[in-house]
């Protein structure tokens, strides 16, 4: 995994991570840490299907489903069936099977090597973390050739599959997406830099001998005879004469219409995967005059051909197309692989996961062995999910709120829906209402008192795109993309009104409210911590920047569990909201959402559902209050106030140096001078007795020039420690 970590303070933790990383690097284990204080105990579901490989020896078709590697029995093409699976840490971009091993281009997790000698129980036996993102793989002899995106062609010695090592590389000028090896040459589809031809006769010292700049972006390549067939995005299929590898030249092309991603050549035909425009069958018997003879309308990423069938990776499924008659291809089999796991909500023994086109219910009673027990086919590109009582509520890209009866988790079914009018990103259920973050439609309040007939009760158009929503008390806190955090009064759901807002700086994605604070996932600006004690005067008290993309947050105890899109789960200590620090993480690929329940964090993304053991933190939480006692404390009464405020401080005998009052911009507006020597018991007539060292009865009367708002009282003692207290002045 290639990742940037959260860093803000926490030098001791930072040094620990650096030391451990150095140890691992010296040991040759990996180039980056995969986890800290968090461990994976279970995984479920799959993800998008980008890769497929048919093994002529075993007769099985091997496919990728996000991070799930599946062995599919296709002996009956009309009824493909999974007989075995295992999980890889990254997204499966490409598969190559040789002998009893499957070699996986695993995106940010490099090359993974699986033992498939027992197809019912495939298992990883070796891996090599390449420098870039592994997109393509080809095995020839004792070497695996990896198309490693911006890091070019990597050559891995796999003579000992359990201990692969890199022996050579060639840094191509573009982004290597695919590779095909023929004779002593590796042909690399190098995106913007076309086709590159690399001499690999000496694998330890590869060198480029020729290239051809194709019309658009080279995604895939297949070599057949003296020709390289290049899938060239909007340039369609390009046919390159490579009879002289030092002087390749285009002799023919066919424009398939949309975005050509992959190609497979068999006999006189090229089978072209053209994403949204389908499978194109091109007659290439005369390479200079290619012509289309057949077509099948399907979304397609890649294709593998054998024995009269095309095995198509369609994104959401494996499709088996009968091509025995090239002019009339027809689908004969289908295997549903699913897509991104988006939203997740945990209740009791079940995790409710929103997928692209439905809701999956996972039995998590045994976290190490989760299993799907129910599924409801509803929605289109679903987003978040919330469970309340016997119903699950989830929202989708088309703007619908779906209501699913989950009283029997093995048989969920839809009972109602409501069209919110725009993209529905998030949902929170409170009392008899579902609050929907509705993009440009703002916040929509849906009356769900009758789940079979939900109806809109009210709405509020926020300033930008409502992406996330959290309800606390009488207020809805909305993550409003470019407009940060908006605070909406929902005391009357039919008449909403904004009472406060705070510009978080970047693009607010999600919000979670706990106690007096709102925690905002602010995309490129990390985690922002906003004081919302007074909802109409929110202000930032702390933040933790990230090099990644922060998209979701869940608070439990003294920790924020943050889903960072390309980096996985980050655990942040928020016991002091003014100084948050990362204390744990677990790397997953393309993470979307996180939900915490008991000792586990449930994390969703393009590689399915992860169940992560976080007992390291939940165990600490029980002792946390006594582990971090306050040195001294401030109290104020009344608070809020509109005339004067009495400030009382217990300094535990340490001696107060100064008491200062600041506005929310950090400007000191008052300084209260403590009496010297300090008051002792009974010295202030008519006041309650005070313990020695306490300062009782200090009064602040704001200057007439000061306006209503939140102010911060700061007391300092002689050793440099300080305590703070928020007070609210209402003029």
C-alpha cells in the first residue's frame, strides 16, 4: 500500500512508526507499514470485477472481485459456480495462471502469489510490493513481468514462489497498464506514451529497443504473430507491425466507438473490450483491413477467450458469451460479483452493507467468519445506510430513499421509497424522520412514520452540496462540501432554519457529533474538530491534516475512526480535542465508510467489508478517565450569561499566575488578576468556604464593546500548565 499518514504532533508516535518502518525495510518485508494497533480478523463480500483468466489445464475460470480472488467452475457455462475463494489486500487488476499458481497484479499491494493446487482453498504463499501500482502481469519462465503504472516494467524472479524478488526494471516514460511477453521482448501498453518494446533477454538489465506512439491512451496489449494489438481508449483497436521490434509501425486500426480497455486475439478475430459500448468481434485475418463482424452490448473491462467462449469481466459480474458463431455472439452464463461496498451499519449480530445495486446483510456473530445471509436488490449506486427497528434505510445516486423490512435478515424486502429529487448521499434516522443529505437539494426531512409511504415533511437548501448529516438534540449537522459545516435547527421538522456554520477549509464529506464537538471529515484537509457547545457559534479547536482523502468518520470513546479513501482506517486519539494524534491504522484499498461496534471496526470499500479488531483501544478506553486526570479545573456560573460571569478555579495548590479571556479569533479581550496572596478558607465574607489555593468569586463583566459569542477563559499556573473553559456571552 502506498499511503501518506496523518501527522500533527505526536512526535513519540511518529518516531515509533519510523523506527518500525526502517526495521521492516531492512528485513525486506515491505516498503510501508500495513497496520498499527489494529488487526484484520475477517472479510466478506467482493467488489468490482476487472480481471478474468481461463486456465486450460484445470478448466476453471479465475476472477477478481475487488480484493476477492474467486475460483469459478465453468464446466457448465450456463451455470458458473464459485467453488473457492481467498482475499488479497488490494484490488485485483489482472490475473495470470501458471502451473499451480495464480499471479495477481494487486494495484497498490504489488504482486501477490496464490497457491491454487487445491481450488477449494486457494491461499497466498508469497508477495512482492512493487514501487508503483501493479496493473498488469505476465508470467514467462521463472519471471513475472509487472506493468507497474508510473514505475514502469518490473521483473520479479518467481523461481521460489514463496519468496519472490525483483531482479530488474525499466522505467517507461508513461504509466504502464499492461504487458505481454513474446520471445525476448516485453510489450508494454504505456498509456499516454503508446506501445513500448523492451528487450528482456537479460532480465537483470532490460532496455527499450522500440516504441510506437498510438492515437490515444494505450490500456491493453496482446501479441499474436508479428503484430501487437493495442487497446487504445478512444483510439479504438490499433494494429502494430512488430516484425522488426526496433521499428514498429501501425498498419491498421478499427474505431470501436467508446473507450477500448482490453483485447484478446484468437485465430482470425480480435475480441475487444470497449467499456460501455460492449464486446466487439473484429476480423483481423487481414491486419491492414480489420472489420467488425459481431457485437454484444455489455459493459466490459477485460476479456479472455477459449473454446468458443469469451469470459468477460463486466465490473458487476462475470459474463460468459458464446462466440462459436462470431457474427452472432450470445450470453449463456452469468455470475454476480457485486461492486463497491459503500455504507455500513452494525446492529446486533448483523452488518448491513449498501452495495452498488442492493443491500447485503452479513452475519457477524463470529467476526472471523462473516457470511452473507440476506440480500435485497434495490437502488442504483447506493450510498449510506441506517438501521432503525425492523427497517433499513438507504439512499442512492438517483436520489431515492429506500425502506427495507429487515425483520427477517435472511429475507429482506422493500416496503417503500421516496424520490428526494437530487443525489442522495447520506441518511440519519431520528424519531419518525429520515434526514437525507441531498447534494444540491440540501437537507431533506422525510416522514417515515408509515414506512410504506414515506413523504417529505420539510427541507433546507444549504449553501452547497449536502454530503453528510448527523442529528444531535434539536440540530442537524450537515457536511456541506465546499461550504463546510452547517448547523440546522430541526426542532420543528416542517420548518428548518440554519443557526450556525463553520468553513472547514476544504470539501466536507461527513460529520459525527459527540459531546460538545462535531468531527468533520474534510477530504484533503483531514479531520477538523469543531466546538458546537453553542450551535450558533461553532468554532474550530483542533485538526489533524492528512496526505490522503478523508471521507468518513465515526467516534467511539476517546477515539475518532477515520476512513481515508486510498489509505484505509486511521485511529485518532481525541482525548484532548485541541491536540488530536494518530495512534493506529490499518491499510485497505479505496475505503469509503466505517462503523464501530464493541471491539470491532467495520470498514467498507472497493475491496469489500473488513472486520478489524480494535480492542487495543476499546480496552484502553475503560481506564482512560483515570489515566489522564485534569491537573486543575475551571468552572463558571451562570453559563451562558448576559451580565457577569463568576469564575471559580481549583488549582490543587499549584498557584495561579494569570486568568485571561479570549474571543474565538484568539484575541485577548480581558485579563483577570488573581488576589495575592490567594484567598483562604473563610476570608471572603458571605461566600461559600473555599479549599486552600482556590480562587472563588472572581467576576468577569464584559466590556460594552464586546458582542455576544463564545469566549475562552484560560488559567495558567507557574509550571506552565493551563486549563480552559468555554463560556457564552448573550448580550
